C-alpha cells in the first residue's frame, strides 16, 4: 500500500537536528521501520516542510515509521498528515463510476 505524508518541522528547532535524529534512529536500526520501502523523501528549500512517499506493508508499519520521529524529539514535528494514495490513472475510473452511481 502506498502512503503520502506531508509534514512541517518546528521552525524553532535547528534543521540540522533532522540529520542527528535520523542518524540515531538508523544506528538503532529502527528507521526506516521494517516493512517500509521509502520511494521519496523531500524537504522544501524554505519553510522546513516536506513530503514522503512510502510503500508500507500495513498501517501499523507506517504508524511506527512516522511516530518514531515525534517520540525521538518531541516538538520537532509541528504538523503531520498521512494518507493512503493511488495513482491518478487508477483513482479516476473509480471516482467516475462512483459519480455515476450517485448522480444516476
């Protein structure tokens, strides 16, 4: 299952802390969580926000992968939102069919 995640870092924290947290989590072999395949992980050039695209075996795996950052450094992440995602070419036919069912 593919998930997209949007996040914002607390601007009061040094962005270099992200590397320190990642190093700590990777040295403990808990990041990325087992069952996660990271497809993309980007941070904006300004404003300390970013996106991740992950393939996860389950919602539980994704929950571990996201929340370990919050637990490792409380307050570091200001906002986070994650959802299952589909390719546009796959979701459009579903939505068109649904509209036909609803609108008749």
